[in-house]
C-alpha cells in the first residue's frame, strides 16, 4: 500500500521491482505460495483504510507493507492493531507512533527514518551553538508538503523537552504574493535569529531572496531547511537541485542566481543520510541489472536505487527470513509425529524475532530497538561552500559506526566549520548584535551647542575653499586653452616616416629609439583593413596602413584631415581640451594636432600590434576564449568611458578603429573633434560619382536608424555605438569578417540596402559558436529599436561576469596572462614552421636516398668526403630493348617518354625486391649492380640472376600504351668481376662505376639475343656454387676488344622463375642487332 505518484518518493513501481528481485534472488516461491495484492494508498487518510477493509472482507492478509505517509499509516495501523497483523513501513516518521505504540500501534514495524533522530539532531545542533528560540514555517500544499505539519509537531515536542522555545506559522498563498515581507518583518525579526523551514524548494528560494533584500543575510540570521520531503527532484545526487539548490536554470536574469548563491550562504540543509557503502553499491547494481533484464529500468527513480528502496528491501527480506524460521520451527514439531497446520507469522511472533536485535541488511547491519523501530539511520546537515557554491556534508546524527551508546554529533570533517555568510562567520548568536529592532544599539546623543558652532565655522571654511578652488580651476582652464599646448608644428615630426610606409607584421615589430633608428623608423600599423567575407562580390580585399612619425622620441600615429580654412576657435579649443583630459587604459591617448595647410594631422598614441581587424584576419594568431573575452571587455570599458564623458559617443566604432598596443590591451581610437572631422557623409564620393564597394564596406558597422537618416549626427549616437559593438562581437567570435552571412552571397551594398530597408537582416551566429550570454548580447545589440538595446554600463556588468579571469587580479596579472597567450601563439607558429621544415627535410633526404646509395647519401648529409672505393667482386646487369630505334621512329617523343616511364617504373618496382642498386638509365639501356656499396659475398651473382629472370618475365606481360599489339624484346647481359665506385661531380653528383667489368658487361649485353639472359663465364662459375640455377652453354663468342669469350644462357632457377618461353628459338644463335 504505497502511493503511485510519479513525483513521490518512494514510488510504488520502483518498490515492486525491488520486491520481485527479492522473490527471484531468495527463490521465495519454492517454499511459499504468495498472494500479493498491490494497492495505491495515494497518501490519503481515507482511501488507505478503505482499501484495507475492502481487502479484508475477501481475505485476511498475513502482512501489510506500507503505507508511507503518516496520515495514511495512522488509521491502517489502528485497524491492524486489533488483528495482530504486522504492518511494515518505511514511513510513519511522526513521534506519535512512538508515544502510543503499545495502545494503538502495537503491530507497527518502522524500517525508515523517524523524527526522533531528526529532532535529536536539531536539538544537539542548537545546544552546540547555544540557540534557545526557533521559528517554524511550514507549507501544506501542494503534495507532498502536506507532511510538513506532521513533521514539525514532534520536532517542537523534542525542542520543548530540551528547554528550546519555538513558535510556528503556516506559509499561505497570501505570504507568497506579499513576497514574504510580513513573515520576516512581523514574525521572524521580533525575537528569533534561527528559523526552521519545511516548504516547497521554489517557495524557500523566493523567501531567502526576500530575506536578502530586507537585510537578513548579514551573518546574524540562519535559515534551516528541512529537505526531508522526498521527490524525484531532490533525490538525484548528481542534479543541480541537490548540489546547488540556489541555482535556477530557467532564471532569465543570471544576476539573480548570483544573489541567490550569496543568500544561501546563511542556509543549512537537513537531509536523510544517504547509503554509500560497498555493500550498498553491489546491492543497487544487482537490482538495476534485474530491472534491465526485465526492461523496467525507467520505472526506477533516476534509473537507480535510493535509500527508501534499500529500506524496503531490508524490511521485506527481514520478514521473509523470520517467516521461514517460523515455518521451520513448526516443521520440527511436525517431525515429532504430531499433525501440525502451519500458522501465519503474526505481529507478536514477529516482534519476538526482531525486536532489540541486530539483523543483516543491504547496506549494513540493521539495529532494531525494543519497540521494533530501526534506529541506525539518521540525518545529515549540509552547508554551502562559499567558493564552489555546492553543498557539503558537515554534521551527521547518529554517528557512524552506529552504537546505542554513541549519542554525540558526528562532525564529518574536523577542519570544516559551518559558514553562515562567508568563511569568516562561523558562529551565529541567539540574538543579533544590536538585538531585535536595534534596541541594543541606542541612538547617539544630540550634538551640543558648541558642536554646532564648530560645524558651522567648518562648513563656511570648506565652502570658501570650494569656491576658491573652482575659481582657480576656471582660471587654469582658460590659461590652458590660450596656451594651445596641443599645437604641433610639422617640423617637430620626423618626415621620413611619412614617405616610407610598408607592410610589417605587428607581432614581431620592435622599437629602438637611437639616433640612427630615428631616421630609419618606418611607419606601419594597419588602421583600415577590409573584411574578406564578400570578396567574390566586392572585389579583392585591400589594406591601408596608418602614417606614423617620431615626436619627442616616441612613435605616434597620424590621422589626416582636410580643412580648407581652419581657425582655432574657442569651440575647437574646447574640443581639443576635452580630448586632452580624456585618459583611460582602453582609449588611445590624444597627443595633439598639426594644422599646417599642407600637413593637417591628428596626432595620437601609436599601438604597434595593429588594429583588431588585422589580428582577427591573421590566421596565424590563435585567440583562445580568454583572449577574446579580454578584447571584448577592453572595448566595453573604453566605450563606457567615452559615453560617460563630454564627447558622448564615438560615431565610427568598428574593428579597424580598435587598436592593440604592445601590452596586448585593446584601445579605442578615431573619435571626437567633430570640427576637424568630415561631416556625417564622410567617406562619400563627390556628387555625380558612383559609390564603390569600399564605401559600403565602411558602413557595415552603422546602425539601421543612422543609415536611414539623410543627415545623421556627425558624432553618431550612443545606441548606434551599441549596434556597432554587436557587429564587432560577431567579428571576434567567428573571425569571418564583419556581417558574416552563412549560406548567403550578398555584397556590401546589398547588405546595407537590406538593413536600411528594415528587413531585420543581421549577421549569422549559430548556437554553439560562442558563449550563450555573448550570443544573447549580440542579438540585443542588433535590435531594430534603439531604445531596446543595452547600454555599455549594462554590458560591462555582463562582460565582468563572463570575463572573470580578466577582471579579477591586478593589472600585472592580467598583462602576464595576455603575454602568455601571445607567447603561446608564437610558440605554436614556431612549432608549425619547424614541422614544415622537418617534413621538407625528410622529403629531400628521401629523394637523395633514391639518387644515391644510402651509405653514400648519409656521408654526404653528414658533411663527410666520399672517396672512391674498390670492390673485389660485384655482378653488373646491362639490358636494352631490341628494335627500340625503329619503334622510336614510329612514335612521337611524348609516346616514347611515356613508354620508358612505364617500363622503368615496372623495373624499379621489381628491383626493390632484391639486394641491388640501380646505377642509371640511358635511353633504353638499364644498368644495375649488386655487391656494392655494401659487399654481400657471392650473393651478388644470385641477386642479379634472379633480378634478370624477374625482369624478363615482367617485360613479357608489359603493354605498350600506344602500341598494345607489340611486345618489347628485352636483351640482358650480366658479368661478375672487380670494379671501382665513387661519386662524381658536386653540382649534380652521380654514383658511377669504373673498370673492365663494366665494359665486359656491356659487351655481354650487346652480343646477347632478344628475350635471353647472356651470362659470362665468371658469373656462371659463381652461380654454379648455389646449385639452383639452370644454365646452357652458348659457346665461344667473339667480342670486340675481348677476343673469344665462353658464355652461357641463363634458363631459370629450380623452384623459381624460368627464362624459357615460346617466343625464343634456343637453336638460333644469331646475335640480334640493336
């Protein structure tokens, strides 16, 4: 009789699986006929007894397992009390079942948690901290929190027995609508610093947030949450609801989650102690495996076994073991010759067998007290770690290992204290420092008359000082305006820098300001580099580089402007003064202005790493997430400062106007001084001249409302800057240029016209390509309505949360992190270049090993001289193609080249299988040697003989591509003898053979016959030593310069290849002509 409620723990379905596992494991059905009836009690005070009575009208049960809820257990237990039928449950936590056990609940057996231990744990915790008063707050709707009222009643009784005063209040729907203000102001703040809560987790979270707003989260109040009403949500140890109960994944405002985390530092959680022993893990694994075998794994809560299922297992197994013992005792009586009818195990007999005893359980040994309640399980207190935000178990009761004598709290970690607001607040007194309603902190006495006199005189003096300071500042301000210290003459700038612009890699540029270097300093640093996303439609990407100069021993950047008539009016002076006073770590410093008619420049700080756009387009620079977040954060901080200054807005914010200095800090440039800069149509071609792609590319960062405005403000707008920042965010995240569109080919002009028309066309950003908060921030920046876009103050809060590493720590730490990232980029680049070098080196070595013998090539690569070497005995192979001249005359040069390439590719592949070295090929001639450069004894003759047979067989199957009907006639000659080998030449070194053996081999080949292997007598003598080669005497052959030489034909090798085939007439001994 357990509730079949999906969100309720324990669940009827999971308990049935445990029951069937018990029957299966202990083979209960072999000795017991079971008539199991399953009922859903639904935790109802009326339904549970009704179902029991209905069942008993047809059959009297031997035992009843369940119900779980106290409201359902009470009437069922009272009915079974008169029937002497055991009622076994893991519920019935109330102390009422203990106090009235003998009179009303004598057949009740409790195998689960009880409020006795919970009340004892809380009392001992209160005594430890010397708390003497507590406020109870409970909720009775929705289910299963209606158990809270039942739960708190025995706890209050236990507190009263230990001189701890308490008061309680029901949390109503009115309290929730009132946002709990009345609870804290009228109920808690009057006389209690400790409150005990048994409510829905969502209700509790809202209450704690309200406490934070009202100032109760100050280290003087503590909230204890009874997390003992079990649901599927709070029994999954791995879920955030258990580990971080303050976190709400559906919270739109993440700042609220941070506030909740801070507030929950004052909360203690009390939960049922979990089973973690090795015995329990084996048991849980076995039950889950059983459920998997019966395809019912999903009926288990979280697809695993919890404490209630384990307690149910212990209860059922204990009953079945007692029942079997009971039957065994009756069997013994029957064996004495008496006829005996088996009786059921009633409650009294069951008590006599398990009360006041220790029994083996699934997790550990079960300890039952004298009234048959399990007393070895208890509760654990959890406290949140301020650093990780996760709950940690700190205190438990009763202590482990369990003994009836050990009645102390068990501190699970001696070095871990309970933190009530942070790691400095580890103790909360029973009364706040100033008492309730601040009665212990009286107001200070009124100021005496002489005090007022002193205050008045001091105020007058301070007022005079303030007025004087204001007048002084104004006079100083006017003097600075008239001095025009910002005015820079053209002669003060090193002119060479304007004529020698070049493209340099910012990453490796170093500055040296010696007198020699001043004349050679070259200008660089890109300030306007165009995106590559629409390269196909907008033409090739172009980069322009800022002009630089040397001013007062420092490199400065020059921004050209053009005014036909420029007067230093007061308005211009005020603009310049505003720029001079604007100093910030993330704004390029304004230095001055050169107003010479032919040289009109705005002079600013020079940032050697180039623009942000250059860095993003350089694929060799690797940007990790921290580096990207730091750049985004730098821009936000710089823009926030501009918006809070007299300048008001940037008006031309884009990635090319964000520059990076030598410390890898991003700075904003190219803003302010509206008098000197072009009007709102700057960059527009003269009237009548068509607008090119470059004009539209520069406007990709411009907000829709400014595109539509025929006369937009010269300095732009604040919300327009926000839109531009959103485009920069997309550039940083994707590194695909501004306004990247996936799967769409649109030119810059098409994009601008589409945005201008209000079509809501925006860059493409897919889920997973960036941080979720950054993706949401981008889309907010791109909103069509400017008023709905965030400001940079809000964005700085967001970026501070995202870029925690960059925001925390001092300036040096952040700089070192950026330098480390830059060093890692360089290290990766060096590794990549080194890998490329090593790969090419291996290719070169492989090629050299193909051109020269390996030992010779190794000597050359080692820088060692290669001297000629004499070899006593080697075997040389010569071959050519009979009729090659006529075949060449009938073919084109390309066909001849293809023929020889195909043929020698086959020959090379065959020769790799033998210990030979290919010397060279000249035309149709092919020369191979064995026995050098590494001598191999007499094996050289065998290797060449086998190679000859293999090549002869290969040429028979060779097919000429342009003459497939024609067969090649290969003529081979081999000879053995001494020779000298060495490298000839330095520019194109060749490994050459010298000696009479080479000439003799050539004569053997030229005096041979087509498709035959002509062997000299010296080679024949060596081959006969092996005894495996078949040779035929040809006779004496007249050779030029050699006289008559006795030669042989190589016919084949026993068990190997053969040179005999149908194309050769062995009786014909006429020498073929080449």
